[in-house]
C-alpha cells in the first residue's frame, strides 16, 4: 500500500486495543504498531481507530510516547461518565480509570488530542448520571465527540431495562453535541498561527496529525498537491 502512494494507514476493527489476546505468544497492539513502523520506515503516518480504555497495555502506551509517526489522536470508547451506567453497559472500565488514562497519555504525549464515543439516554440514565457524563468529558479533556442517542435492540439486556423517553435521549444528545462543538471550536482556536503537516484527502481538504480537518488554498502552490500527499501549511484561521 505504501509503495502504491498511500501516506497514512489506519488500523481499525472491533476492539483493536485487545489485539493479540486470541493469538499465541505475547502479541499486543503496541507490539504490532512498533513492528509496522520498524518494517515500513517509509510510512509517514500510522493512525489508530477507536480504543477501549480498559485494554491499554504497556507496549501501546510506550508506542504512543515514543513513536512520532503514530498520530497523537486517541479516540476512546467512553460511552458514559457515570459508573452506574458503565456497569449496566458491562463496560470493562470506570470513570476514574478513564480519567487516569487520559492524564497518563497527556504526560507521555503532551500534544495528544482525545476523541470519544458517547451514548445519550442509556436505560436508567437519570439527570445525575447525565451530568456525570458532562463533567467526565471535561475531566478527560475530550476534543472530538461522537454522540448518538441510545436505541433499543430487541433481545438485549438493555432493552429490558427501564427506558429513557425518546425526547429526553434526543435532548441529551443535542446537549452533548453542543458541548462537542464548543470544545472543538476552543481547540481549533489554539491552532491559529501554528505550522502543521496536512495529509491531503481531496482537492483543498486535508487532515492534521491531530485529526483536525483543514481547508487550504491550492493556488498558493505552483503544483496543486494531490490526494495522498503530505504538505506543510500555517493555519490562518479557524471556523
């Protein structure tokens, strides 16, 4: 793929942070990342998709701390900031563990930016549990929010629990999205004046290492960059 011109590879799948648990030996996601970067030195960017906070291991933490070609963007499957709701979801982490992980990652990789998946209106979620989620997003320093209201799926344990009224789910999802817009806007404002690399996705559009979408003027270049190229630019404004 790299020989064919691809400049960024994304490792994705269901629960990739638990990679290797079904394999012989001591395979882990962190070791896989190191192996890829070692064996493909011409790859400029390696990115990870959504990660379970409970599955982080030493090798992965070490890779994020030391491998500059591993992008400083960590998207976490947080789902909720309420320990009660997390337990009812049968998640493997609690809010304290997630907060500690974010703080640890920020120490290891000071420029790291976090994203998170959040469910609004999971069964039995009350006002207190929802407010705990709002506070948790601030504690973790989340920049990118992927929010969706809970929807029933027949045959699941959650479908048999007391349900949050649909209008309340939608209202909470809207509040979370508004919070996400504000947090992203604040982050983008801090990037004005900085010079960064852009992985061009299509004409005039690309992504920074921190996953921010960036629009640039192709007219400024003698030869407009093509999709897949990595170029450098100074950020003039944020919208």
